[in-house]
C-alpha cells in the first residue's frame, strides 16, 4: 500500500510558478553582461540585473557587480548575486535622499492576488542577504498611492541570512488587469528625514503620501566605503508560508525578461524610398508595450558601390505596435544593408 504525502508536508516543493519575481537569482543581465561586471552609478536609475532597478538620489557613489562571486561563498544552489559596493560615503543624508532597489510588476501577473476585495491574499517575500555590516532596512510593497512596509534586520555581518516577510492583502484598492504597473517590491537601503521623521507603521496598507513614516528607523548603507551588501534568491509568493526557492532555467528567465528589455544583434536588407533607407525587424519576444528603440554602439552600413562605414546616426521607432515590429531608417539612398546592436526597452 502506498502512502500519499500531503503537499504541505513536502519539504522540497515541486509545484511551479509560485514566484512572482522575475530573475530572482540575478542570472540575467542584458545591459551589463554576466560575470564579474562592475557598473558605476551616481544620482541616476540603473539596472544591475534585468528587471531589478536601483533608484535613488545623489547619495554616495556606488559600483554594482553581478556574477559568480569570488569574494564570498553563495548560498547553496545559487551562482549569482548582486553586490552593492559603496565607493563614496555619504554620512550626512539630506532630507529627500534615498536608495531603493526594486522590481515592478504588471497588472496581468497579479490578478490572483484578488486585491481590492475581501479575499485579498497575503503574500510572502523571502530573500538571501549578506552585508559587511549589521543594520535595519525596509521591505515594502507599493501599489499606486498605497504602501505597506516592514523592517528587517541584518543580524550578523558577513553571513548569509534568509529573510521572510509576510504582507497582508490590500482590500482597499484593486489592480487593473492590463500591462501597466500594478505593484512594486521595494528594498530601502537609505533614506533622509523626508521619509524618517515619524513613527514607523508595520504591515499596514496606508497612503504613500504619509512620507515621514515610510522608512523610519532604517540604517544608511552609504555611511561608509567599507559597506558592501549582497542579495540573491528573491521570491514573492501567495500565502503566509515560505517555500523553497523556485529555480527556473536561464533560458526561461531570459525569455521572461525580454518582454521588458531586449538587446539583440540586428541586420537588415535596406528598402530605399525617397532617399531614405529602411529596414524592419522584430524582437525575439513580443514586448509588454510598444518599446522605446535605440542603438547600442555604432551601426555598420554597406553601400551599393561596395563601400562600408561605421558610426553615423540612425533613428528607430515602433513601426507596428501590435507585432512590435521596428523600423530603422537613415537619410541615405545608397545603402543596401546595415547591422548592429539594437535595444528595445519596454520596462515599467
């Protein structure tokens, strides 16, 4: 007789599609490449890895690395982590400064949360974090004008800790079933007095304009150039229980990320019309919305008389939104072919 084990007693979960997060293992980095790639940032938004946005004001200078870390042992089952390395300290945070590491989700992916109803689901975030210093930081859900945050503490320096935080569902506001922004998961690593002047309110959906309580009590990761922080294995799932991290293949994660951003080598035979050279292409994956197009580096252009040259300026535009076809064109009637790296950006 075979005894069936109830699903809730299975230690190694086999059910899939629990993780709402894309690229939670920090594997995919189309913008910066893989391996130990460092990228600088100051007073700007940046994507250290696909779907993961670092947003901040002029609060110190930072270098970010993604890859197979050689300077620490990663948690079992993980090959990559994001490293935040403070390269210029800022010990006097002005009132409006902040550092937020976030991922945004579109409404299509969130309908099972049942937000805006009496059945709004709890969701649990879990992640692995390691820092050269202890401190208290903030994990936050942001839905339009609503926020819900909880503090977490790094208890021991230079040690991987898995944190688990459960948020109550938002019964007050629904998430529209479309491709627009529905929810964000935010990690706060520094904040000025604009966000710290009041008393922190934990695990309660409230108005985001109540700013001075939003990040009250958190530490300042930018306080010293000795501060390094590593994060990987981020999972967001329905319910109040944490399950084993849902590992997806690199190919699957890349495909999911390409809905929002794609860097692709492109070549096109030219159609010449009215002294303009046109070429059409389609991204590998359909985009969330009509993408913003750009060229990475220089294009190579081939002319009808056998010559070729690099550089120049090409303009790109979304040609047909439904199929996300893209038309690239140049004011040059002698071109027969051109090629180069194209970027299609449809990030939230």
